[in-house]
């Protein structure tokens, strides 16, 4: 995965739900909404929800807070936690700009994944899609830092 300041297409979040964080749902959802609000102004935010009911709930929240829905991409994928990498796919991975998986890390042993990538393909992909790829910058998080550093 790219570092936060490196060019990338978007950020993936798994929406918290009561099944895995009993008693903390509202607090976690508020935090996820805050992250989504800050991120969606600069990049696509891919959000994973566990089922259709939770997708509908999230869409009500999105409309209530007036988020730009064109920068949100909601996916229904069964999950049991908010930690994306280990829960949805089961291991670390490297993807091509089109989202296809180029290399998977081991599920049961620690390793460093080395995978050749074609940087020219990123530029080609930017031209192909109607949405702009964005460079995620650390300074994009200043609003979040103000909220949570106090």
C-alpha cells in the first residue's frame, strides 16, 4: 500500500457496526464520519458495509451531512471488524491501478512483499477514468489533527 503522502486513487474504510463493537457504535460512527468528511474533499472514499441495511443507514448519514456522493463508493462486503487489510482480504496485497491484485502476502507468515509495478500504467489509468486520481497529502489531515490532538 502506498504511504499516506504518495499518489493513490482513494482510501478504504470499513464502517463500524454494533456486531463487533458493542456499546461503541455511535462514538465510532461519529469518528468514521469525521474521517470521511475530511477525506472525501480530496479523494475517493471507498466504504465497506456489512449488508444492505447498513448501506441504507450510511446513505442517510451521507445525505444528512451533505457529503459529495460522487466521491464516495459504497461496497457491501461481509466483515467482522473495521481493520480493512486483515479482515476483508485476509492479508497484505499489491494492486494495479485498475484494482486487480498483483501479489498477495502470506496469510500465516511474516514477509516483505516485493512486486514490480509499471508506473506508466498509473498515468494511463488516470487518463482512462472520468474521476481524477488524487495525491493524498499529509496536510489534508490538519482538520482531523485539530479535533483529535486536544
